[in-house]
């Protein structure tokens, strides 16, 4: 069954962005219900040498909406801006990513196929085609950061489960 680049990338990102949005809602509600300062979640890490929860959420935005912008431009560089430090700011970032992904068309995505794209960070470069950049670099990064977002909440004891991580699956509807 042939699928388009759009089919392989955009709906998967939208599904996970919806899940991350739901995880943010659960984290914020947990903080309110348990008297936690939001920073307890927003600054949480699984290990001392890793990026915090806020960075994980920001990276979901980076490896979805900004990845497509980078593929269109031919160069993607890491988003070095600070992550938002509030639930409101993190939710806005995910809402922006969702809006950007919803605005992408099949035609725009298919027009990227075969075009040069590179990952660029300082003097380091990795050459790709746009489709290979999106599918073998950004999509795995996106899923890593979405998974880490979920894992941090589980680690903190916030009640989330696999359904929260999966989000709205694309189920058969003609039954």
C-alpha cells in the first residue's frame, strides 16, 4: 500500500501532539490538586545530565512544525530558544505546532520529496533528502521527546497511562 510523505509524517505528529497536550492538562491538574508548584513538573528530569520536561515538550514542537519549515528551507538547525517555563506557555507551543501541522497540505509535503535538506549545528552537518530528514531524523526525535514527556510524568507519580501516550488513534470508522 503506497502512502504519501504527508501520510507518514503529519498524522503521526498530530496524534502525538494531541497526546502531549493531554499530558500537559493532566500534569497541570495534578499540580493543582496536590499543591505542587508547576516547576516540580516543568523542571523535572529523569537524570541529572538530561534536559528537563519543558525542553521535552518544546522539542515536540521543534521536530514537527519546525522540522517541516527546515525541510522546506533545506536546512534544519536545533531550536536554541529557551523552553516556556509555565504550563500555559508549553500548551501554547503545542497548540502552535498543531495549527502548523494542520495547515500543511499533501501537495506541500510531496513537493519536498527528493529535495536536499540538512541538519546543521555549528560546524556539524548531516546531509539528507527532505523525506529522509523528516522520517529518519525528526520523526524519531519527535517520538523520543514525546515518550520522555510521558515518562517524566510517570516518574513523578502522575496518573497517566498508555492511552494518554497514544492519543487519538486513527481507527477505522466505516463500521
